C-alpha cells in the first residue's frame, strides 16, 4: 500500500462519521455542534440578512482581489505573447494585405478560443473548483464506468452517493459504448494522460521562450552583444524565477501582479499610439473576409504561417488548469475586462506598425515601442516575461498533484502553500526538474524561432485534447442537446485541427522536443498505472478471509498482545494477505487492530462528514477503517491528529452500537481506551513483484520499469508524520 497514505486533505473538522455494521449502514453520528454560533445567535435575533449582505460585499471584494492576483499567475503566458508571435513567423516580403489577414486570424483566434471556449465554457466544467485535463477525466469517471480497474472494483456498499459513482439508469449510447469497450476506455485514459504531459511540456517551454524573447531586446541598442550572453542572462533570470516558487502562489502573485498590471495596461496604450500614428483603419481587419482572402492569396504558405500565429493563444489552457489556485469568477473578470482588450489593442498596434514597416517582423515587438520609452518597456517586458512563466509553472504543479493523488504518477513531495486555498500547491522535485529542463532548452535551441516551433506543438495539442474531453462532458454529464454540442465541437475541432496540421510540419524544426518529453512522461504514467493495477488485482484476488484469520488467531502459538495497531492496506474490502503473513511470522497480533485504507476517490473534495468509515469485522478487537479523500483535499500531516480522530470515531461507534451483551461491549470500549494509552504501532503491508522466467515479455519490461519507479519515489507512510520508532514494514513477494 502506497498511494492511499499520501496526505491530500484536511481532517481538522469532522462533523460526523458514517458507521457500517457488518457491511450495512447503521447510523450517522452528528456532533451536534453549531459550526458558527455567532451567525446562529445573530439569526435568532433577526440580524442574519444584514450579516449576509456584509458577507456578500466581502465576497465581491475578495473576487476583485483574486482577479488582480490572477494577473501575476494565470495570464502571464497569454498577455506576453506579443513578444514572440511575429518573430516566430517565417514571413517573406509581407504586404499590407498579409498583415491585415494575420491580424484578423489573431483576433478571431483570441475571441473564439480565449473568450468563448475557455472563459465562457471550459471554466464551468470544473470539478469542485479544480480545472485541467484530469479534472475533466475525473468528471467523466464519476458519471460513467470509464475509470480505472480499482475504481470499478470498489465495494459498492462503501461508496458515497455524493461522489456520483452510482450509474444513472438513462445511459446514453455513447456512455454504453465507452463502458463496454476496453479500447475506448484506454484511449480516453491515454488522451487524458497526453493532455497532462503536453501541459507539463508547455510549462517547460513557456519560461524558456518568454524570457529568451524578452532578453532579445538587448540586441536593439547593443548590436555587439552575443547570443551566448543573451542565453546566459536568460538562464540567470530563470534560476531566480524557480527559486521563488517555494514561497507559494499567493506570495508570488502578490509580488508579480503589479508587474503584470504594468505590462497589461502599458502595451495597449502603446498599441493605441501606434494605431493612430501608423494605420488608424486597422480595425477594419476584424472582418473575417480578410482571413479568407489571406488564405486564398497565399495558399500553402498561409497554412504554414499558422504554426506561428497559434502562439497568440498560448497560455489559455492555464486559465483552466490554474483554476484551483483562484476561482472561476475572478479569472473571467480578469480576462474579459483586462487581458482580452489589452491583447486586441497590442496586436492591433504591432500590426499597424508592421504595415508601414513590413520588414521589421523579426523584432515585431521592440521595434513598435517608441524610442523615448524603450528602456522602461524593456525592463517591464523582461520582468513580465519572467512572470509569464508563472502561469504554466503553477498549472504544472496542479496537474502533477492531481496525477499523484489519483495514482497515475509516482509519488512526489506536494506541499500546500496556503491555509485558505487548498488548490495552491508546490512540488520541490517538479520545480527543480522544470528549472533544469528550461535552462537546457534555452541553451540548446539558441534560436527563438525554432523554440517557437516547439512551443506551438504543445500549445494547440493541449487545447485540442481539452476540446475532446469537454465535448464528452457536455454529452455525458451536462446532457446538452446534440445540436448545441455540434455547434461547439465542430467549429473548435476544425479550427484547432487546422492549427495542429500546421504545427506538425514544424516537428523536424524543433517540434520534436515536446513530443519527446510528452512520450517519456506518458510512458512513466502508463507504467505506474499498469504496475499499480496489477498489484491491486493481485491483492484483491488473494485476500485473506475472516475465517482464515480467526483460525490463525485461535492457534495456541499465536498471542494477542496489549496495544493498538494501525495496519495499512491497499485494498478497501477484505483482509490483506500481508496481515496473514505478518501474524504467521510475528506469532502475535495486538488486542486492537484497525485495518486502515486511505482511499482517493475520483472527486475533487470529500465532505468532512463522509471522510471516515468504520466497520466491525466480526472478530473482537479487529476493525476496518476507510479514510476517503479527493485529489483537491489537503490532509493535515500531523499523524497523531489523524490517528486520534480515527480512534475517537471508533469509540463513538462502539458507544452507539448495539450488542447482545452490554458487559462485553463495555469491555471492548475499555480495551480500546487501554490500548490507546499504550504505544501505537503502525504497520505498512507491502507487496512486491518478483519477475520470473514465466513472466511475459510485456510484464518484464513494464513491471521492471515500475519497480525502478517504485524504489525511487517517495515513501507513503512518512507523509503521515508518524515517528520512525512506531513504524513497521511487512513485505511479501508475488510473481509478476
């Protein structure tokens, strides 16, 4: 058992716990304490409306503050895209008509993908406030039987209705097809994995291209500066950026938001100046027919240029993936009222300048900045490019955390950096791996245009995957009428599909990098997933029966010793085979043993009252406990706190339960109290694979790789804060 012990939720408030006796629901224990006595007292005196109004005003102000903070985290990559869009295009002798067509495509791409798809639709498909590819996959798994083997084999009696696991009677044809087709389920999982890995690739390339593009501004006033110096300065800026990540999104956004606000409001002002000076009628290009004429006039050349134009929408996926760090309304307000207008005016100003100066496209941003404010804008753009990297770095932390707690990725250290916002996370290992890869990309590519080619691949592929999963959410969960689904899917699939076909031509010119990174990450995720599922299948198949344990305990050579033992198991039902292995070898078992499973559900958060499930197994002093968490929950790392809450819940269960002999029940309670005073032992049962000659070659490869990953990932038990002298590991081998 590994993943079930990884902390991901808070147990600081447990208003009640659900009790199961012999597998059936017996009662629901309420603590009867008013969670907010002040509000109750005010309500009883007729002051509740005034308090509600105050809370509403406070909520609005909090949303505005969050919207301001999003500037420094969510939209950095998107709002700084003017730094590298035009330089990434391979334009040859462009005309005024070409620039008008390019601006038309940029405007409608920003409008359709940024406003319609993400701001108005995708943000509503969040899973209890969490966004990203795995959030969509989680939603689908909870509303249809399309999830992993372990989720399908969960004991139905232990399932909670709020998790949405119960199948609806009116299943659509699409749901039935996916549930019945192993290929469809695995393809859906692969698409979700690829989306996560592409987003991680985006997190590697965004800092590299943003900082490198900003540093290129030094070439204007200093013609003699070498490319190596530009790369060294970029690497230094990236190192500083990654070193401040440990302070958390809130502190980083507090520092970064003023910088991004300066950028967001200064570039459109320069854009308006450029429009008035160079080409006041630029907004006529908003008519779609300019895009049509652009393709008719340039043909294949126009299609190839899409690989550079697509960078105008880079960072849009961060709006969705960073949702757990902020809120839906705050992101919508910031994008619709600041980011979107800023981009429209900035690109309009750039294009207006380039229409009069058509050969300056290779440095399309700095050339259109007026000379008197060149250096201030260089400083702002460099700082903004550094901040721009934050959006995808934060998104990478979020999706990695989701993958870890859903057991699709080896365990890593995931720290929650905020007491009030559970979605704010930081992973030291991921942070420093990203830093090394970003610096390697900067030093390896050297040229911003090739880096742009690699960047475009991950930008549009992540969006296409989100479109596919969001369409399934519309059909399966939202029950959207098919004509409306088609109205969403067809235009966006065609638009993003055309972009994908264009960026695929850039694979030999740098686009291979994100594919290589993504395929390697998918291989890690699939290997971990496959190994975990094989292990779960073995443990579920070879469970120890209650009769077998009873006979073993009745053996004269086996003693029940005083004390309490938490025996951690990977399986939520039955008795683990490692328990029998432990008793046979130790020849003893504690008087009170709680077989504990930390179970993660395909849900963002589990309600506090549904967190702990207690069940008596029929043998005196032997109990089953399941502690349930969602991937957005934040578990208090204080191990004693968790243990005490489980024991308190068990004691309450014994006090409320009925028994034939009250004397025996009282003895059981007394035995629990006595065992609690003694030293508590935590036993972790581990099952390890042994590769033999009879093992299939497929299993030899993937199980062997899984063993390597397992040996080098974080241990599960220490994450609960349990002292070393209270931990015991019991391992046994099984043939792969």
